[in-house]
C-alpha cells in the first residue's frame, strides 16, 4: 500500500502527523423533511480523507484538513506537457 506522509489539522489548528491512505466520497441518503415546504428526500455527499495515525488508528477526516508533507518531492516526479519546468 502506497501511503503519503501528511498532517491533519484539528479545529484549533494543531497539526498531527499521519499517513494518507486516500480520498473518498462519504455519502448517505435522507428522508424528506417533515416540515411543510421542507427539503425533499435526497442524498448528501462530501469528500473525506482516510488517514493512519501514529497510534495505529485509521480515521476519516475532512479532506480540507489534510496537508501533504513535502509536496515538492511528489511534484518533481511528474512532467507537464507544456514544457515548463517551474511555473
């Protein structure tokens, strides 16, 4: 399994070291509102990240709370077709 070193930020801004397993779409369905004129039945979905913490726990977190550690190393492994090395 290829995991990427990252940091997970909590609500206070504190960062925790973790390994990113992947990004996924969390989704579920809900019934219609019981209120007159309320929302219809449907689906709610948003992106989440699955990370491995140093404690060994595997947890899901909001995707926006993940920061990849040393992204320049990852980007240096790829090439863009426009021929520019640095933007």
